[in-house]
């Protein structure tokens, strides 16, 4: 009877341990990389909010893990703030977070609602506001059918003109239901309609032609100035 010879394979223990060592080392390196915190935080584009407030809202003030932090999640947190229109988190070389913010523009304070209103129609109650805004006051009630259009047109007013408006009053008449009266800080008054609202951006140019006089500027029906002195 012929014997069947079985060859025993030697277990290559050294190769096994070497592979295990390499895998363990790689796992440790990967784990370590995911645990590395942010080294630097940069905030750009803010006017109302300071850097600490942005970092607090974004949830990154305590320098979280660089790789594990979701850029989209941070942006969503920031965009929930009534002060922020858009936000973006860029991860840069050197474990740097660059947060780019586009703030909402504060347009006016609504006396009727006791709220600050922004250009995207969001608002902040007077008791909840954490910023000081230099914006005009809307003194009286504006119908809902006009209010949205009013916000839209106020958003077109340039900053250097907006800062010169003290109060705004809705003053419709028999001829025009879109009529507003603007009380300027320099003592002048300006009548406007929603269809001609952007004309207020030429106020600084008109002011140079008034030769120091004060009165009423009618931009709702023609362009003429009535001296009140």
C-alpha cells in the first residue's frame, strides 16, 4: 500500500506580524489625523457681528477637529441667524478654517411691530436684538400689500443715503396709495412712491443744489423743491 505524503506548510509568522504592525500603524495615523484640531480661525465679511459671535454661532469657537467638522453643517448653523444671509466654510492648508459671511442688511426699525427689519424680510424683536443699528424708523402701519414692496425698495437704498434718513411715514393720498414721506436728519423732507423709491439715492447730489435751504423735496410727482424757510 502506497503512503500518501502530506507536506506541512510553515506558517510565515514574520509576514503576519509585519502586516499586522503596518495595519495598526496606519490605523493609528488615520485616527491621529482625524483628531487634529483646527489651528487657526479666520472670519471675513462681517459688519454687525464680531468674530467671537460668528464662531459661537458656527459652533467652532473651541477649535474642533479639522477633518471631522462638516463645512455644510457649519454653514447651516450660521445661516439660521437672522443677521446672516449666506455663509461658507473653507478648509485651508495648515488646518485653517476660513469662514466667509454675507450679512443681511438692516433697513429700518418698525415702530408698529417693535422689530428691526432686514433686506431679506427677516426681523429681530427689540428685546432680542444684540446689535445697535443706525437705521431709520418706520413710524406707522403699512398695509401688507405694500409692506413687502417697501422692504424690497428699502433694500435698494445705498448706505450713505440710508444713514441720512431719520424717520419714514406711510402717507397715501387720493392719487397714490404707494406714497411715503421721509424725514431726513438735516431737516428736509422727501416725498416718494414705491415706483420711484430708488431716486432717493440721488439725494446727496440734489442737496448740493439746494444752496443750504431746507424744505420739502417732491419726488413722488415731478421733481421739485419747496423751500420752507
